[in-house]
């Protein structure tokens, strides 16, 4: 086995990444609310020795809610359910820094970390959509730079709270009657632009010392947050050159802050459509499009670009001159516009090449061997450390990957045969930061 090992997370989205997956024969349309289904999928990923389950979240009712399931259950409660039924796989919950308080989140994630014996992580996002803002009493989305200043301060408070108990602070010695070494439990006395938090946290350090911090965003502000605090980054990269450029920027910024340039695991999203032959995989993809709504795809596109796309012609290119929104999901919008404005690309083609569902990540259609070769090529480049896997259908697409792609990755010496540690930090090879 080679020294450097691939990392794989499952980005768990309902019935699968594709917007038509919930209508696939044999799938249950309401399974996204069923704890047995959630545990079933997690166990498949654990059988494949994945690093973690990654749960996205959006604290609002989505516009596309009439055409299929969406992230609805609160992630930390889902992951607590999964934690009770699994032993090894990591548990990463997405949390909005714009609409939460750091003390509550520090306590909630630390609780999950204790209950799972050290398998918890938290993905910090800044929530760029108006429906979420409206649910928390706002008439507009906070300005982009402000959201990221708040997110950076949020991460600082999380870290301080998790570190407010020193090593050996919990004694719990019934014979001597000493429970806590009080000199090792200290308030943090944080006073910043957005938060005033006295502390300390009311929980001791976890079995992995503290939960893993994750960040998802590719803007300059997102890079600053990741470089300063993240141990894992969920990013979007459509070409190897894109991935290399992102990795160079992130690693240079981390090094400038005194961190190792390799301290942050970089995992782009990857949509997989698997068949025993390439033709079979493409037939599966085509069948899914028959179950999907391209008109709903236009709503998705309009939401990302912050335009009314309802009158756009699917068989024409995207109208010229649409800018990257100043205050929105800038990374997704930039990637989408780059693909849209390639010569001859119609909106129908654009929507059908984004992998289906509400995502803007790279998709591979092919055999297990083709997918494994692609993964190994990217991993061997050094630009990325693995992928946030996004199977086109769940659970069958994940089973195909675990049963047919993972054995190839193991045979090629880039992926573990079994878990070598018990915590998420151990899976990632991440030290405390």
C-alpha cells in the first residue's frame, strides 16, 4: 500500500444526485425521511471504508420542492442516528454560520463527537440565498464580505470553545472525589465584531481531541476561511488544471498563515454514473433524464445566476452578458457561466451536462475501470486528496461504486482495505490545529 492514501466522502443527497433519481424504479420517493434508509446508505459507505458521510443543508424550503426530495432533516440529528448504527465512518454536518450561534454549534458538534467516539466534523457555509435569510428575519442576504467575516469569527470561536478544556481536565475519580481539574477549564472571553462568548464549553475534549472543521466554497473569502481554519475542503473542479490552480492558491495561503501547505485535504465533488459498459452507463443517464424536469433545471440555473430564467429557450444558448452575482454562490455561478458560454452550448445541453440534480460538479459516465482510472489520474497529480462522491442514484449507484470501483482502487494501492483508526481525524490523517 502506498504511503499517500485517497480520501472518499459520500455527499448524501436524498435518492441521489440526479434530479430524476427519486423516480427510478425500485426507489421510494419518501425514503429521505426514513431512518432505516439513511442508515442503510451509511452502512454501504462504511462497507466501502469511506472517510465520512457528508450531509448538505439549507435552512429554507427550496423552489424545486415540487419535483423531488431535498435536504430537509436537520443534519446533526440524522448523523446521531447514523452514529448509533455504525462504528467507523465519519459524520460531517453542514451548518450555516450566518444563522446560528457558535456556542450552540460547538456544543452540538462536540456532543455528536462524544456520542460517536470521535467521528464528527462540521462544514461551515455562509448561506447566500434569500429564502434562508427571510427565515431569520432578514429582508436581504447579508453582503458577501460580511458573511465571510462572520464565518471566520465563527470558526475562531468554535476552536476556542473546543480548546477551553485542557488536556486532563476531566478527572472523574470517584475514589478521590475529584471530578474536574478546574485550573484546566478556562473561559474564552471572546469579544468580536459579531459574537460575545464567555465560555468555557460545558463538554470536555472529545476522543479525537476536537471535531474536524470543513469548508465548502471557492471564492477569495472562502479561501481565506479555509486557509486559516479548515482541515478538509469540499470544492468544485471541472478540469485538472482548475483543481491544480485552486490547490496552489489554497496551499500558498495556508503556508503564509504558518500552516503546512498539506494540512488541508482537498476533495472536489464527483458525480458518478456507472455501467458494466460505457454504453450501459450512458443509457442509465439518458433514462434518468426522461424522469427529470429540465424546466425545473432552469429554476435552478436562475437561482444560481440570480436571474429570471423562466422565459429562456432550452434550445438556445444562455443569453449573453450575465455577470457573476456579487452576493451569491459565486464559485458555482462562475463555473456555470464558463460552461454556458462555450461555443455552441445550448441550455438543454448545459443542464444535461451538469450531472443532474442541484449541483455544479464534474460527472464521469463509464465503467468501473474508467472511473477508477480517472480518480487515480487526478489523485496522482497531487492537486487533490480525494473526492466528495455524489452517486447519480442512491443506494444502487453507491453500491456499484463500493462493489466495483473500490476494489480497483484498493488493488492499485491508493485506497485502504480497512479502517486503520477509529476517529474521523485518524481517517484523514489530520493533526490537531
